[in-house]
């Protein structure tokens, strides 16, 4: 930070300590490989209530506390509360519609994420975890993706290999088996468990995917996908070391341009 920036921070210190801190940290984290990690506001998870199972309730249907856009300090207006759900609207009632992926501002490491979701006809979305906020890059460049999809109508269901782009799959890497998603417009229950690098995807009460991060098998999966070292070097680097040094990151939901609803979102820290 130069002398001018230091003076500016000193003058506004009491009013904007966090802003100065964010500026300082962001300036400092540009790394050797040409990408920049953003240091945006985070929340204290202890400010959130726990349910009877000891999980933090990060969305209870009445508030968007803790949520903001990926790489942003606010909630894009295509995301909103809708009759007790968190909804992404393809065509929101807004003068200047703003989209983008939505994240919960806390870095989770070992956890159980539970949520319910339904997708519009022909819809596509996804869930991200252990993600880093990287300047001028999409969230999926650093995060595995739990696919949310209308398997019957969206063309992505027929792409990839062995149905590995259908609902609850590890997108473009491991297909969910059995494929037990409910049709578009109907609610599904899902869970993602991350513990010491081992990840499990659950859909409607059934474990459908399992894999281990930071392992030779994980590297092989990446190399066989659209995120290979040859096809997308930066994505390969970030995903091969998903979660970075801390092996932690934010949880997010995808703006893929289609209506999607979520509810009862909880995270149990393991």
C-alpha cells in the first residue's frame, strides 16, 4: 500500500476499517501464477443458530444474512427471498437485473452441507464448496460442483461421459448412481459431506457419489475432464489443490441463467 493509501485509511479509519483491511490484503495476495485471491468480507459462523442436529442454519427462509455475490460485497438482485425459499430468477422484477453466483461468506473445511432444491423445466444450476474467490475468474475454476439439473430436458444431461453431468453428479467427472432425482418442479433433498478430503454426495437419502480430494485418483479425474492441465491449466492447478493451503473455502450456488429454488440450508461443522 502506498503513502497515499495509508493516509486515506488513517483519515477514514473509524468509519471504514474493514475496507482498508480488504484493500491491504487484496493488494498483498497476488501470486506467482497470475491469479489474485480476493479478500472480501466474511461472517462469524457463531452468529448463526444451530438446529436440533447441531448444524448451523445458514438459510432459514426469512433472511439472506451471511450471503453475497461471488466476488461482490452485495447480493445480486436476481437472487431473492421467495415464499420461504432462496430463489434465482431468470427474469426478476428489477429495473437493472444483476446476476452472478451466490456464496455464503464463511470458509468451511470439514462439514456436512444439507439443502433442498427444485429446478425449473429445462433448468441447470449447481452447488460449489471449498471455493476461493478469484479476481476475474468464475467460481467453478476452484471448486468441485454438485450438479443440479432437469435431467429430462436440459441438453447437459446428454453431454459428458456416462451421465456425469446429471443431477448430483460431480460435474464432468463422476456420475451419480443411482440417478434418483425428482422431476423438474419437485423438491429434492441433498447433502454434501467433506471430511479429511473424502467427499460424498447424497440425493434424496441415497449416497450417489464418493471421491477423495488431494489424491492421485483426484488428479486423474481432473485430467480426464474439461479441467485437465492441457485444456484449462489454471483450473487444473486450482482444483488439484482445491481449498488452497487451508483446505477450506466458501459454499456457493450457481447462476446458470435458469430459475432454481433452495430451502432449509444447514451446515454442520465436523
